């Protein structure tokens, strides 16, 4: 914990040192996107397992507070991705290290070049939505808080569970057997994986965001008659879960293209981001039991997320328009508590 306080104070003290700021921003952006990613994969799995909950999750995504958050999310993904590429390039070109400051400036410039038109297009979708006479501007703060609280509790419970397990482990662990930390082949593998996965995530995550935020807007997910991006069939019901069903059942040349795309995005981002969280934990948590507990929680969290996300992708069943109309009717007819 003292290291965390030191990081914050030293980052503030080093005013003007761009390298320090870009390191802090890279870490903050990575952690912020990871938090969203955990919610997002669980939410999206509901489109298959609990369609009515997914409708509620998308309604929350469409609320004004979340709309603001989506701009921050896109900025964080773009900055972290471009800065990540800079890290990869500099890692393999030590002779360029003297240009670190210039590199950090180029990252800011490239991020701005990508973000300005992206924000304009995202803004266009938002404006179009709020110009519709049926749209009511309502911050819905309590709705957002209530919907996100269970996730926060779930994340906290995973960490507490991990610490309890680590405590039990320390009881059975042979005392006195002091292990010297050596950089293991696992660490070397993960170092390389962070770089390769980062390079692969750039087109996957940027492409995903371009599809859901730029070409179409988040508001189009619930638009009846809308043809989801990269699909052929229209979402006749305007029901959020049907949007995902149509996307995941779209075939190109006999291949379920968006399922494969999302599965790759899921696996690379989950392993990359949870391993990134492991680095952060190792930097700041030096108490042996709490550190081990956090590592257990990270491993469990990563496995759960990949399992839940891929279960949803695999379980999506092809449904006809008539079946979609029928099931959305059943769901919308149910009384809301
Ligand atoms: C868009 C493409 C991405 C690229 C090119 C990229 C690249 C990188 C690189 C090079 C590192 C440093 C690894 C190291 O120190 O060994 C890193 C760390 C990290 N990344 Fe990414 N990343 C990307 C996407 C993501 C996403 C989508 C998330 C979250 C869902 C994420 C979360 C993290 C975290 C939490 C860290 C640890 C930060 C730290 O140690 O300061 N990354 N990333
Ligand atoms: C607010 C911004 C976002 C929106 C509105 C959004 C929307 C969606 C939608 C509609 C799907 C359903 C399938 C599809 O259409 O492909 C989906 C799935 C997915 N998205 Fe996003 N997305 C957002 C941001 C992100 C980001 C930043 C990442 C990764 C860093 C991401 C990763 C994924 C993954 C891995 C899946 C598959 C989930 C599963 O298997 O349960 N999304 N997203």
C-alpha cells in the first residue's frame, strides 16, 4: 500500500515528465477498461441465458451517465492500445529509448487523430437519439448504481474468497521453506504474451468499438427493424437479446464470423488484462497472504469470465423471426417488479 501512495505522490511530484504520466495513464486506462470488461462479458452472456436481464443492462448502457462513460471507455481503449504499441516498439528497439518523450507525444497525437472523428460520430448517434420526440433525458442515477452494485459485490467477494483461501494455504504450507523469487519461464512467457496479445487486440477491440459505437450506435441495439452491423437479418422485435442472436448467427462463407471474432476478443483481452492486474497487484501488495489471495482471485476471475463468455457464444441457438417475435412477446408481457 505504501508503494501505491508513493506512486501517486511521485507521479504528481514529477509534473511535466511525460514518461511518468504516460505510464500512470496506461495503467489507469488498462484497469478501467478491465472493470468495464468484467461487467460487459457477464451482461452479454445474459443475452443468451437471461434475455430480460440483458434488456435491462442495455437500457442502463443507454442512460446518460453510461453514455458519458462510453466516451471515456473508448478514449481509454484507444490511448492504452496506441501507448501499448509504443511500449512494444521500444522494447524491441532499445536504441530508440532516448526518444521516449517524443514517443509519448506521438501516442497522444495519434490517439487524438483517432478519437476526434470517433467522438464526432459517437456524438452524432447520441444527438439523433435525444432528438427523437419519445426520448426523455433522465440521469437514472439509482438505476445505474443498483445495476452495478452486484458486480462490485461479486468482485469484492472473489477477492475476500481468495484471501481466505490464501490464509488456509499458508497454514498447510511448510513454514521455513523460504523461496527465492526468480523470474520463471512463466513470467517470460507472459511478458511475450502481453506484447503479442496487445498487437492482436488492437484490430479486434478497435474493430468491435467501430462496429458498436461508430458504424451503429448503442441505441440501435434496441431499434426494431434495424439490421445489426455485419449481419443480413433485421432485428424485427427491437429486443436487445435478438440483436446479439442475429450477430452471433451471421454466417460468412459458412463461418459464424462474429462468434469467432468475439471468442478471440474474449480470450485475448481476458488473459492480457487479468495478467496486467497481476502486475499491478505485485507492484503494490507485498503482504504474502493478501498477495497470494489476490493472485487466486485473479486466476478464478479470469477462468470464470472466459467460461461464462464462451458458454454464451457456444450456446446461442439459431432462431427464426417468428420464434424471436414469440419469445420477446412472452418476456415483455411479464410484469415488471
Ligand atoms: C488495445 C490493444 C492493447 C495493447 C496494444 C496493450 C498493450 C499492453 C502492454 C504492452 C502492456 C504492458 C505489459 C508489461 O508491462 O509487460 C499492457 C498492460 C496492461 N494492459 Fe493492455 N493492451 C491492450 C488492450 C488492453 C485491454 C483491452 C485491457 C483491459 C481490458 C488491458 C489491460 C491492461 C492492464 C491492466 C495492464 C497492466 C498495466 C500495468 O502494468 O501498468 N489492455 N497492455
Ligand atoms: C460501450 C461499449 C461497448 C458496447 C456497446 C459493446 C457491445 C457489444 C455487443 C452488442 C456484443 C454482442 C455480440 C456482438 O454484437 O458482437 C458484445 C460482445 C462482446 N464485447 Fe463488446 N461492446 C462494447 C465494448 C467492448 C470492449 C471495450 C471490449 C473489449 C475490450 C468488448 C468485448 C466484447 C466481448 C469479448 C464480447 C463477447 C462477450 C461474450 O462472449 O459474452 N466490448 N459487445
